[in-house]
C-alpha cells in the first residue's frame, strides 16, 4: 500500500513528479506547476477579504495587498524599471517589504533584499554589485545609506518610507505608486528561469556573494513544502479527524531578507491563504511574541533555535495561552537535544509536527526536513531530502563516496541555484560539479535510511543564531587595524545562540590597544552580529602548522558563552 506521500506524487496525482531538462540538466520537477511567481497573485485575488499581513494595529487583507502590488508594479514601470532590472529593498520586516517583493515578481524585476543589519560599506558593495536601479528603504536604513547613494551610477530612484519629498533624494511612500486605480497587473511575460531575486550571502573572500534565485526555484520550494504539508495532513486526518482552524496563522520572527523568512515562510503562507503576523520592529521580546501568539491565535512558529530557547525559558511563559500553536519548525543552526525536550514539554500538542530543516540560500531554503516521530527517533539528523531534491556525499575532488562515509554534502534539484552567483563566474564554477550537483560546504554522512547528519563545515564559517559569519571577513577588518600584527577568528559554542565569534590577535610591539578598542573598531566596520564577543590578545605569534596555516582548533579553547546582551546602541533587531 502506497504511503500518503507516494500517493500524491504518482502518475495523475496532484503532485506528479516527472523528469525534465532544467538549464541543460535532467531534474525531477512537478508536472503541474505555475510558470512564474506572478501567477500566484491570482490566489490572493480569490480571497480578497481574508487577513493577509498583520503587524500590531495594522492589518492588510489579501485584496488590499494585491491592489497595492498592482499600483506599485505599475508605478515602477512608469519610473523606468524594466523587466530584468534589479530593485533593492532594505528595511525592517514591514507590510511594504512584502508588497515590494510581489510587485517586483509581477513585472519580472529581480528583488534584491539587503541585510538590514549591514553597515554602509556592506550595503554600498551590494548596491553596486547588483546594479540596482531603484532602492526602497525605511528611515533607519536611510540614515545608513544617504551618504552613499549619490555615488551609485546605476541607482536612478530612491524611496524612503515616511520621509518627506523635500528631504533630499528621499520621497514619500505614495510617490512610488501609480496614480489612480490599477485593475490588472502589467502585461509582462515572465519565464520560469527569469530572476526572481538576488540574495546576498557572506563570502569566503570577505565580500558577499549574490545567490541568484529564479521563479522556478521559488515555486519548486513552495511545491516541495506544500507536498509535505499535504502528506502530513493525510496522516493527521487518519489519526485525528478534528478539523483544523479555518485560517492558519504564521508568526514571522526571522528577517524577510533571509531565504527562510521570504521563501520558507512568507511565500508558502501567501499561497496557502495563511495570515502572516509580523513582530514589531525592534529587538526580539519573548513576552511580546507570546502575547502576539495568544492575541492572533498563531498556529505556526519557528525560525532559528535561539528564538525557541527564549520562548520556552521566558519567565512569563505560563501567563500566556499558547494552545493555538500546532506547528513548530526551525533551521539555520543545530538544535540541542535539551531544546527539543523543552519544546516537547512546553508544547506537547506539536510532537507530531515539530521539525527541523536544513538548507542554504543557494537552495532557495529547504533541502531536508526532519519532522514528528522521525525527529524524535533521529534527533541528531537534519532529516531526509525533500521531494525533487537529491543528495550525495563527495570527497574533496567531487567524487561520490560509498554509503555511510563522511564527506561534503552535494545537492541537486530544481530548487538549486542553477544560474550561479551574480557577477561571480569563478565562485559559480567552484560551487558546481558536473550534472548540476552543488557543493554545500557542509560535511556529513547519510545513514542507510536516508537521514542526513551534519558533522562539520568545509567552509571557515560560524553560525550565530542562524546568521552565517565568515571568519575571513572579520580577519580582514582586524588586519586593517594599524596595531594588529596577526589575527584569526573562530567560533565558540554557546548554549542558545549555537556559536559566538571569538578573535585571537597578536599586537605590534609597544601597542597599548585594548580589547574594547578592537571591538569598537570592528563595530564601526561590521554588522553587530559579526563583532567578536571574545577577543584574546597574545604576546606571542599565533600557532601555525609548517605550511603557515593557523591551527584554529587550538584557539577555540573552552570559552563559556555569556547570555546574549546587546549594547544599548546595538542594532540587533529590525
């Protein structure tokens, strides 16, 4: 007898999977699928009165959202934005961010969501590299970029939420909208392999790389998740025939500029008719999150393990009614078994739906999922690959390794970044093997049942509360300090954040530079989450092997991570 999943993917089934050529590579794809993300907007048109986005006192229905998307799309075309152009968005999680994303999709422009925690140098690089012709930002980010926009040759239009047109280049929100009512989307022929977005990731060279995301990738990820949800619903209906809530409600606690926020939460929510509830801008407050869950009857929460730690360990946890929560899922960093057990106690109703996932920006979010009883029976695994995605383990030369052996994880499927890194053919060539296999940079193995286990990283990278931090970027900044002779950066374990950043430096003879001086220097040049929490100053050279490579395993030590406590001026939240 076929399993629920198998019954949904067979010939003639709703999620029938076939093999087709994708950019010259035969891949598994869904036979029935949308041709572009703009086609999804018709789903919202069919439920105009239903709440779509909620943030505090602000509420936007699907109908009102789509009306804004149409006006914004038409407005961008009026201002010279063409199909294939790049449109940069840098702001906190807001309704306007979501509208801009869908408006770009509607006219075939590539949305470039930039990290709202970046400093001006990081933003300037990405704006220049992407060749963005239009920038949409909030007031806080305008203060960061206002001194650099005039030097960007491709940037023709800048719009800032809530700033008067008389204030330099900034213009009010309404200036971006087309005048009058717009009854239909602009007539633009958008293809599957056209660019939907460019998402910048930290780079091994110290400069971010733009991962290109096509309409095909986003839609394939959406259908993968929809198929898994449909299979889970069939299983749940067999065990518990009680009806689910009339409308699902997702609490978004991760940034929309991350692939998890945009493609794993926002897009599936829109397609499924769920209510997307945004936390207010500012540092994450577990009490505010729990009050929002209670008020909006949230059915799904997630993000990164750090968020769940703060909720389950909140002093006021027992004061809120969180019984509406039916699903909890997270990814971005490993979750300690202790956290899994705490969630099981705090939210016993989610045992069958508790999940962790693994993926990368380059895989359009989810590549593997571990859910329900599988999660409890394989707690150390990131799960099995999602439908249409394949995985294999390779050696340093890219050769496949026998089953059970440890090596680098390679992935292939329609969600994978087939068009490569923007303006970086060298990085694209290094990341891809023949036949469309993508080198993840993560080390692990696959057990006989297909469960994938991560054990290390091939890349010199730290994951802090779900944020990727490349050591070389911080090292490059430290080397620019006039008193630093040598430097190395490593990650040290932290109970709730996963890892924190530690730097070890050797100063020049006679220097009086202090740890605080170095942290301030880094803070002026790097996003807050990249600034080392710990800095060790050595009076002797850093340990190196005969080839001159720093022995980072000797530098990690047993530093005990402190509780996360941002400084008062820390832009640690949106």
